[in-house]
């Protein structure tokens, strides 16, 4: 991916850090961002072609700043991975009727509105063949007890992806790597380093019509690459 620019939000840890490093390992120029400036520097500091910026996707001005920086530095953005997300409760321990308004609002502000702002700001700085990847999981399509606002936000984010796919010239799709061991999953699942390359595959190898508005899951990746 030499001479390609990739922006990854939520890149200071877990899946986002793994994805950012995977693209950098393929030669892409990576701009990652996260709320914690020290954490993003630590996560990407060893990747020669990656840089980390402090930004909060809940604030569209922050999002614009990241996108503008990446586009000015590299000409245009070829791939966007809108990964930033939060889950304020332990998985399975947050029944929706008991969810507080504050938790619901912040979860939706990050996981839905933050994704909206990231994609909206990136699209004008991307070529027509650019690709937008939004991580998600089965909880978005299969209601699961105790997933509270997080499950609602991921279902809404997948609806957002389909609407962007219908309206945008670029391919916009969902990447579902299965359960990944991160803070959001309570540490359960696959090592994030084992699935970072799935996003590189989705950006490089998958036909645009197979990505646009669709869900690329772990089984599809394994069948295509193993």
C-alpha cells in the first residue's frame, strides 16, 4: 500500500491499534487518532509510517482536524477505518431498561454520531475508489441480553453504513472480525493482532461491490485467504 493514506480512529489500543499497525506494515502512511494523546503515541510510536493525533470523535471539529491534517500531508485519504467506540458496561451486564441516560447518550455520541462525523468529513477528501471500513459485530444484527446502549449503537452504526453506501461514490462497508479481546469485550475473544490484516484485505482485495453496504465477516476472510 505504498503511497496510500489510511486514517484510523480509536487507534490507541485494541483493534484500532492492530489495524493501524497492519496498514503501516504494508507501507501505507497511517494517521491514527484517539482521545488519549500519550496512548496513541505509545501505540504507534514504533510504526515508521504512522503518526498519532489526539482527537475526540464526539467533537466534529476534532474530526475535521484529523481529516484535514491527513489530506494535507498525503494529498488524499484512500482508506478510512472508523473504529472509535466505547462500551461503558461489562458485556452482558447492562440490560437496556436499566441504562442511564448519560451512558446511553455518550455511547451513541461516540459509536454512532462519531462514526457519522468521521465518514462525513472524510468523504470529500477521498478519491472515488476510496474505501471506508466500519468495524462491527453480531450484536448489531442479533439482539443480545445485557448489551444495553452498546448493542443499540452498533445496530444504528450498521444502518448508517448502509445509508452512506447508498449515497456515497466510495465503497462503504462493515468489517466483522468476530469477538476480539479488547476493553469493550471485557478481554474476551481473539488477540487483536490476529485480525488487523483482515482490514488490509478488505481495503485491497475485496471487490467494491462485495464491500459496499455489506458485512464482511471472519469466515469470508478466512475462506478468501487461507
